[in-house]
C-alpha cells in the first residue's frame, strides 16, 4: 500500500536552528526540503545543499548533523557502506542499517553526491528495532530448512544471522544463500519468511 508524503521546506538558517547544530555556511537563500511519511511520521527524504560528501566516512559525518530529524536517531549508529554507483554525473552511495552488528534486512539509506556535496538523502531505515540476537535454532537447522524449501541437497550454503525488518515486527533470522537464492528463516521458529532470487532481485514473501 502506498503511503502519503509530506514536504516541508526550510531556509538553511531556520533548519539549523530547528535541529540545533552549526554546519558549513550556505547561501542565505538556500533551501532544504524535508519529506516525512504522512502515516508513520518517519523521515523519508532530505534534499538541498546538505554538506560535504567526499567519501563514505565524510558522508556519515554530514548525515549525523541531521540526526534530530530522525524519530529514532539510533538508526544512524553503525551505518555500513555497501555500494557506489554513478549516473548522469551523480554518485549514489548506499548504506545498510545494522543492529548490534547484524544487517537489518529491508532497510536502506541512499545519498546522492555531486561535486563533493551531498544533494539528497533517501531513508528507508527502520526505527526502534529491538530483537534478541540469540537464535533459538542452530545454523544447521536453518540450512536444513533452506535445502528442503529449495529442494537443493547439493551445493555449499552460506549462512548468516540478520535482523529481518520487512515484517510488521522485526525478528532475528538466518539468511541462507544456496542454489543462487537466499532463504530467510525465522531464527526462533524455523519458519520461512522469504525466498529471494539473487539474480533478478525479485523476492517472494511467505505468508
């Protein structure tokens, strides 16, 4: 279901006052647009001349200056740089949210950079993640379930613990990569949550 979006525009000085920090000076008439989800109230996008962005670490430092706009600023802790792509002279950096060192599957933060300046930030980060990071089933059990689901007895499985955040309530899960697909399995109940076809990027969520 598509949700509504709410745009708010701020003069740079007013925004800095709102979120309480000092940043790199901007032109007096510079505008920054902030978009929140109308239903959840979560930050979805910031655009404008947001600050310096020469490499992943500097980008994360610049993003931190806007932490007060996130309902749960802890989502910024442990952001992990995962991918860099280019298009039309713009660099797109993608970051992965983590929780206690585990990937939060279903979350992402993407920024666009031009001429060394951060121009836009798009957030699909998941706030208020709280999960027990101790699995109730063993890795071997998760791999057995994955093989049964894919009917793949051969091949080496690559398995890791993740936080699965595509469901209404985040849960601890195993992601088992096998036979060119990934099976996501609830680490408490051994229930299959999702089968993700790695080659085409399409995922089938299991109800």
